């Protein structure tokens, strides 16, 4: 939830020089304009998505709203981080870059990256090292981090995975790859942090989205 605040207090102007009274009026106007801008940003996001609760935590507009209204960004280290650098961090993590790569690409420390990830509700996306290429009609490509996930998906032991003919009967061809999350195409199956859980990729922000879990028995 985003809490939008604006102080409508009345400043005491009695006894102040005319110049100081004018400065107070200008300050009040600026705060009012800032409030309206923040409110307008929230209204636009809600019109687009129905409600802020429907917006993914990694959404740049939502992160900006949260930062502006200082609800989830109270830490001093985070408040000193400019929006451009914050966007760069979120973009790198969302795409699947490692913590080390993100620190280099966003030109910041690992501590800053971790803090930004925590506030944005993001977790690291692991690299995918194997692909089962579908070679039969009705099959879908499958990406995995390790051979254990491959075995779970195909019901073949590690040694049988090396047998091309057995894999062919299953409708797949195995190859080694090195793909980051953003490099994997949409509408493919994958297994990331849990060898027993299989997901369907539905866009860059669908990483381990519980709505897209695939039941093993329906493959």
C-alpha cells in the first residue's frame, strides 16, 4: 500500500516581514504542486492496472511511487540512491544478471544492490545451463539449471539422459546452453530454484510466478 501525505498546516505569518510571508506562500504552493504530481502518478498507474496491488513489485512506476512517498524507502542509503541507478539495478536483476555483474553494470556496491532488491521484492534469477529442445508435435522446450531438474522433468536417470535415442522417444533433444532469464523465450517450461517445480514463462516479470506452475502429470 502507498500512503500519500501532504501537510495542510497553516504557517504563522503574523509579525513576519512581507518577504518571508511571500516565501512561505511559494513553499506552500510548491508542496501542493508536488502533492498533485504524486497523486496524478498514482491515478495513472491505477487506471492502467485497476489497482496498485495488481502491479508487480518490480514495476518501475510502482517503485518510483513507493520511493516518492517514502513508505518502503526509509533507509538513508536507499534515499541517497538516484532513480536512474535504482532503475539500472532493478533492470539487471530482472533480466537475470548475477549480483557481481549487476554491481559492475549499475556502478554500485553489492550492499546497495541487495538493499534495492529487498525493497523491490526481487530475487536473483539463476542462469540456465540445459535445454530440452522439443522435436515432436505437442512438446514444449524446457530449460533447466542442472541435470537433477532434467531427470525430474523427463523421468529419466542421469545416465539415461545421455542416451539420445531415449530422449528422442520422449520427444526431446538435449543441449548445453548458457542463458540468462531474459534470453529465454516466452511460453517455454523451466525449472529454477526447485527441481520439483516446473513453471511456464510468461514475460520478463513472470519468474517463478505461482500462477504459471505446470503440473507434471499434464505434460
